C-alpha cells in the first residue's frame, strides 16, 4: 500500500483557499495550546509545585500532565479550571480578532 502525504491528499480535496484557512485555524489552536502550557509552567514555578505534585493534586496520570505541559493536551474547560485551582491561579480568557 502506498503512503501519501497529508498535504498531497488535502490538495486533491480542497482548493488553495480552504487549505490556507485550515492552516490558519491550526496555527491559532497551536498558539493557544502553547500559551496555556506556558502559563501553567509559570504558575508551577511561582507556586513551587513540581510535576509529581501536580499529578497528585489533580489525581491524574503523568502522561496527561506531560501532554498539558507540552501543549499537546486537548483540554476541556473543566480540566483547565481544575489545573488552575490546583495552582492557585484564576484563568482569564480573552478573545482577539485573528490576524490575516
């Protein structure tokens, strides 16, 4: 079976405008996940809470916390609030117009 690149397949299915729009959406999502991850790391540092302590406070797996800290977790708002509570921080969510 031949392996095909995702971008090649996307070009067959989508027009250039749709591909461009999809890339913008992915970038916005990745940037948001990276920002959340960084804020959690800063809060952990400020509160002197290590990785293992956060795992215990949240009663979750090290794998899940690792995903969060790498910006790879698909966090629900509930999960985000639990993390914030454990780190004694208040989430502030703002929305901005996406740049073209």
